[in-house]
C-alpha cells in the first residue's frame, strides 16, 4: 500500500527535487490543509477532489447490546469528495 514515502520518492523522481525537499513540500501542504479545514474552509485540489468538514449534531442512540439510550456528543469530521478525474480513473471498465 503506497504511503508518504512512496509519494516523496515519486515527486523527487518526477521533478528532480531532492527527497528532503519533496518531503518538506508534502508536510507544508498537509499543515496548510489541516489549518484551513480546522478553520472550516473547503480545500479543493483540481484533478483530485475536495476536502471539507461535516458537523454531526448531538443525538441519542440505542446501545444494541443493552438497549439503553446513550447520548452521543456533537462532532466534526473531515470528508472527501473525489473529483471527476478520480471517479473516472477508478470506475470499472466494461468488459
């Protein structure tokens, strides 16, 4: 499964940058995205997709084991919506 190391190697190979510079560029990109998402901004990368936050209100759910109602606090999570290019690339091909 490819991860950050493989991405750094690919960027270094494709651009001719040293691996340390490619790694730092990825770190800066991630830091900026985290900052913008925590501020509630939507981050759109053409050709890849959009990252955004989603709010879930507090609610009561039933514990399936005990049947007892449990209160779940409100939460905020990061969501990703792939762009058209990504959707097309992973779509199964007709045989």
